[in-house]
């Protein structure tokens, strides 16, 4: 039950982040460009607060949307990975809707180490206290790290292409 709730919380955070990062404006250009570069077979793996892992894999892409498969993974008592949930979502590749809070967000640049390499990120802090690190070098959504009120919600640990 806890993992199911964790999966729901992750989806709310991810989809909320997904639509916020596609709001037009100078700080969002790189995120929107990232969605247009997405290719089938690309994947990202996130640690979600140390309780589970979230694997996001691009299954299919066309001009307007992409299909992303989400797998929630835990380690069993022997340390072996076990998929406990799987779903798919059809997401727009780019959205032109505007948000009234876009002007209240702050942005900066930072570097985060992923897979023994430094990844350059745009850091966006929203009025709600949510901070996301986004990089055009990372497939799928470009999300590298998400923090709210000092607590890491998600952190990218691996990525690649099929």
C-alpha cells in the first residue's frame, strides 16, 4: 500500500513538473527543446526518496505526443530488483499554454554528478518551494533532481538509450 501511494505521489510530482516546465519563457526553452528531441528507447532511472526506483522509458513518439512507460521497482529481501507496478502515459511533446506564475519563478545554473560525469542543469525554483534541476543532456523529461523544502523527492541515477 505504501509503495502504491508512493507511486501516486511520484506521478503527481512528475506530471505537475512536466506541465510546469513546458510553460513558455526563457527558462523553459531548454525543457521544451528536450521534449522535441525525445526518441524511442531512451530511458531514465530515478531514486524516489530511497524507497523505490522509477524507470521511465520512451516507447513511441510521433509529431505531437510520446508514450512513456513507467515502472516502479523495489529491491526484494535478497537485493534483487522487482517491478511492482507498470503503466503507460501519453504525453504531449510540447505545450504552448501559459502560466500566470511563470514570472515568479527563479532560475540559475548548476552542475550535478550523474554516472560519474558532471551534468549542466538549469535550476528552476517555483513559488511553492519546489526546485527542479533540468538538463538538455538527459533523455525523456530532462529532469535530473527535484527537491521540495530541502527534501529530495527524486534524483536521477542512470540514463541511456536502448
